[in-house]
């Protein structure tokens, strides 16, 4: 293993050598008064490229390299077997909320483009490839609204607040990464479609709670059809939707209570509506916590729907958050619903963690989230991981009344100048995956050496290259030998650190 001469390469992450984005020093400090200047990715050729971020922040997406070597007799060998393949990987990313777009639009065009290229460019940047968007408003939009607030589905229209506030950013991202995958999730149906969640009869003209009135199932299915069609007409193909963000949540700034019984009934309208319209967008169930918010009768929510043959044929899989319960819940979901996809769609960080400071939260979360929300999901058939807000400001804004006032974004922008940036554990975790594991990759078998605190997963990319995501939770460096089908090499994974590796064995 050898350290690249340009140690802190970090497109969009690193600012200068010795200064991590999660420290108290920002880009403004390093650029003599502001800007978003970032170092250029080193162009030195090496057999293996690696990236390391440590909990101590001694390494912050530091690039290291290694040369191929014989490791046949190594007692610390991990062997990759591409003949044994598991799920296909669709990508990694964060939520492109109205709040994130507001902050991005406050940047100069030059600074915004530089940041977006560094984040989404699949070759020269981090290669973020998956985003989640709210269908209508959310707790991180610029208002409460849906795409049909006037009663009657014939009045459906994506409002100006999105056309003017979100679409310009999305369009620029699509130009940078045309293969970007988009997932849509509503926080609420139009209020005129709601009834009281207790009696299922009386009107419920509120943004929070309520249930979807069964007499509007067909109209609400048409709502999704029109949203997908209108987005695609603008050049924004929709990869997947969930029927409701956090369906067991009565609160937040916008919500709709949708127990599994309602979702089962509704997908029998939505699925045929998509088929009739020729829409191949994936429909995902649930989109909530591993512990089902401890709601009686809602345990194993997606399995209740998969058990219905008619509903199951329209559901590609399920989506998950980590605000309650444990990722091991996916073991049972996979066992009982083999062949159904898994996506992780939301986790947040903020002042409730550790000492509440930026650095404290970063250090507390960077390994934990990577272990559970990334490796934990990927090892359990997960095809994609999306974290929450891409960007919030240094006051954790904008957010809606009733929403989260204590959440950090993957990136923080200073609202005094809309130039200075800091990067959170979420940005690092996403980048470690998206930089080396590309959309269309297959998770493959990896086995051999085990060590206390060492966790890893291996992948083969569509271009034939190999990737490894590794986590060392121990207090000691771990020296590992990796053996692919034809090539091997040695690499030291530092103590309490994340490591991403990528190499090609083709001539």
C-alpha cells in the first residue's frame, strides 16, 4: 500500500491537506475569503485505488494506492468469487429536498456547478447516483402543498414551487449524471382525499395524519401516474416510488396514516394504473422503520402485503428507515419474501447525537451508519442506500413547522455567504460507496480472513472491475490480502476506519 502524493484528493470532500471538511476549518479559511475551490483528483496510475476515512479524522477520504502482488500463501487473505453473485446495486445518494435546492440555488451558478459536479459526476466526482424526492411537500420543502390541492384530479399540476425551485437543480444534476435514478415519495395525499383516521368517515382537512378515503383510491392512483408522466416529460425518469413516506407516522409537518391494510388495497389500484399507462416505475412498500413504530398489528408490514398474490405482483420490494429497530429485521423479510428488493431510503443525523456538535456527530456516526445503513443493508439484499437531506444551512434550515429543527444535512452551507461548506458523516459514507461501487454492480461472494471488528462486502462493476467496502471497528490497524480471480494485493485498513477499494484485472 502506498500513499498518493496528492494525499487529500477528495473531490468535493477535502479542502487542503490536513484540513477535513468535518473540522472547524472550512473552505473559506482555505481559499482566502471564500469559494468552493477543491483539489483536482490525482491522475497517477496504480493497480489499486483506495480511499480511507477514519473516526479520528486523521484520514478524511484520503486516497491511497497499492500494487498487485502475490498473496497466494497469505494467512490474511480474503478471496473474491465473482461466479457467486447476489443482488444488483442501483446506487447511493441523498434526498434532493426543497430545502436542499433552496440552499443550492442561493450559491453562485459557478459554485453550485462545481459542487454538483464534484458530487454527482460518475467519473471525476463522487458519483452519487440515486436521489429521493418528495411528491408534493415535506418537512423540508418550502411550503405545505400537494400537486392537486384544488379538489378534482383533473386539476393535477406540479406547482411552480417545484418547477422554479427544484427542477433547475435536478436538471443540472441530470446533465452531469444522465443515469441518475430518482425515487419519489409523498408525505401526504391532497387533503380533500383524507378522512378521519378513527372513524374513516368524516373529512380530515389537515396536513398531518388522516387516512386515504377509499373512494379516492382511483384518483390517487391517477395522481401518481400524472406525476411520473409529467416528470418524465421534463426529462426526469422516475425509477421508483413509495406510496407513502413513513406511513405509520401521524405527525411531522405533513403526513398520512397508511396502515398495511390501506396500502394493500391501494396498490391494487396503483399497479393496474401504472400498467395501463405503460409505466415501468418500481412500486415499493412501507418506507418506514425496522420496528414498525411499535404499532400493534403493523409488525412485518410489507409481508402482509406480499402475502396477497394480486398485490404482490405489483410490488417490486420494500423501503426502510432506521429511526427505530435494527437492520437485522431485513433477515426475516428476505427469508419470507425472497426475490423482493430492499432499499434503504432515509436516515438523518443531528444535534441529538453525541455532544450535538458537528464534529461530535460526525465522529459518532461515521462508522455506525456505515456498518448498519450501508454494509448492513447491502449484505441483506439491499440494492440502494439513500440518506436524508443533501444540503442544509448552518442553522439546519430551511425546515417546516412541525418538522425536524435539529437535523444536519449531508453537506452544510454557511448562510452568511452561501460559499463555505462542511461535509458530514453521511456525505463521506455515501461517497465511499458511490466512488467504487457503480450502478449495475453485483454483490459477489467474498470469504476468508476474519478479524475482530472487520466487516466487508465485495462487488463486481459492469466494466468488470472489482470493489470492496470494508470497515475496521477495532483499535488496531488490520493488514489484509485481497485475492481476485487473477490478481492479488496487500492493503492495511487503519484502526476505526472505513476503506473503499477498486481495481481492474483486465489488461
